[in-house]
C-alpha cells in the first residue's frame, strides 16, 4: 500500500561506541544502540561577521568558520539483567567512560560487576563516535566526542543519566538505519534499599542529583582540516544534592556539619535484584550548603555537597552488580 514518506522521530535510534584511536570512526552496529529519550542534535558553527565597508546599508554575508556536533539526551539506568563479563556491560558503559570514568570489571562467579570511578589523572576519558540513525532522514554523526552529564533520582522512580556529547562535525549523509533489539530489562526504581549517611541508616532520602563536574574543551589547530585538533575533558570536581527529611538534632545534627566542615560517608542504591541494581558510594562528602525545602507538606533539607577523594580517584563509585 502506498503511503507518504516521512522522517519519523520514533523510528530513530542513537548508537555510541568507544573509539580505539581518537577520532577514528568505528563501525556502529545494533549492539551499540543507546536507549535515550529527549534526544536532540545540534550542529553549531562559528559565523564570522563580515563588517567591511561595502557602501551598502545591509550587511555582507557572514563567513562560516569552525563547526561541531552536540548530541544530548537522557538514559534510564538499568543493569544487563545477566551476569556481567568482559562483553556484558551496562548499556551506558560507553558514555560513562566518555564522561571521564574508569571502568573496572570483576567477574567472580555469582558476584560479577562493573565499577565506575572518576579519573583524575593526565588521561581523562575515552572518546566515542555516536550517530543518530533515522528513517528517511540523513544521519547525524559525531566523532572524537567527549561527554558531560549528571545522574538524578527520586525515590520510587528510575535513575536518569542526562548527557551531552560534544565532538567533531561530520557531514550529514544518507545512511541505512541500523536495527536493534530493545532490552527487556526494566530499569529499577529507588525503594527497599538502605540509604546510609554518616553511618546512620534511618534518614529518609527523597531525591538526589550527582553532577560529574566535567566540561568539554576544544583544541584548535591551523593544520587541522577543519581547524580543530580535537576535544578533551576538564574536571572541576564532583558535586551532589540530596533532599532529606528533617529529623531532630538529637537524631542527627545536619546543620552542624555545615558549620564544622567535617566530612561524611554516604552510600545508597537503586534496585535490589542482582544484575539490575546500581550502588553509589562516596567516602568523603563536605556539606557546602543547606536549604530548607518542603516535599508533600514535610520539612526537608536540600543538602549541597562536594565529593572529596579519599585515596586516588575514589570520590565516587558507581557499581552495577
């Protein structure tokens, strides 16, 4: 049956893969599909205003300069739903590594897991190639891309990884869309798990946000075909906010932690089923701000903290197990 040819958003997929060599485009396949929502692709380009005197009232055309591609979206965190291995990883593995996290796998039988910790060394992050494959529309691709992002979660809902990939502009082309099999693993929600703050397990966590504190910078090169040598990460430090229901001072004196600057240990998790749970831990957090807020008529604290490394690069650990 004949029908109108259209470029349906619902028929588009995003794929991302770690590059073995920086800015060297790997072959993307169905296994590299990253399930995202609120996907947006931007291709900003510098436009140099030509303000030479021309004897005309209207301006001369601007001169196109350096371009780049930015791919953004949001992934819901979930496990693999099966024992982890060197080839079985969380679906967000590539983008976490592009955000400057080191990935370490541990495959002891019955306790397999992947652990992600932020890199603070000279080598920070791994570049990715990513592309939006769409039916009846040109492919949008970015190479040599690094990523920034944050994780947000609220009790009773899945955790969401908001991300933005920034890298080299690739000329759009008509490419056959790739087909992927959607995961049948349902993202876990925050419930029935222990939230531990400074050794106390009775505080009630409503929601949290962890900002990875990375920025993406661009290195220019006159010898580059497009004037760009590449993109790299810079880290300002991890920060987080927690919304916690207020308790009596006798139970826990949170305002005192802001006043005395002492560090606290925090851990929490989302999901309780093996191979579909995410565990977070920070050995040292410093309270930087404390604001009163209200959730469903209850007094809560909105706590802003800075994550401090205890040894090396352990300021945050994200474990999929």
